[in-house]
C-alpha cells in the first residue's frame, strides 16, 4: 500500500462528523483537524443518493479519514461546507497513492 506523500498534504481542514438531526438542527461530532490537499474546483459529481450535484471543492486526505455525507468541513480559507461523499481510493496493492477523496458542496 502506498499512501499520499505527506508533503503533498499542504492544507489543514476541520471535519465535524455528521451524527444525525435533533428536533431543531443537525448534530455534529467534535472537530477533528486533518491534513489534506484541497482543490477548489467546481465539477459535477453523483451523491450517495444517485443525484447529480455540483461540488465546489475536493479534499484529498489520508486513508482512514472519516467524513460521512452531510459532515461539516471548514476549509483553509475559513469557508464552511458540507460533505457530498467521501470515497476511499485504494490501488489494491498497486504503487498508487491511496487516499480518501472528499467531495464538498
């Protein structure tokens, strides 16, 4: 297994894991700071529900990073956004950099 080299993870993002909804608002876990590479580029992606949605940013994080859909993420710019999907990218033993691709609203 080959991981994304640490020197490529130039940014720090804060992830607050989505836990569900209360009667008045969404519930989030404690903030966790994660090293990542953030690409602020707009593109079309497919949500876990199968809808085509627009992603304004993508964060590439180390394997094992947890970011369920609807989790709150604060980017290095200070902008707060939500997770559309977090996709593990595993080369299956090939010499590719394994990582988690976090698609953000």
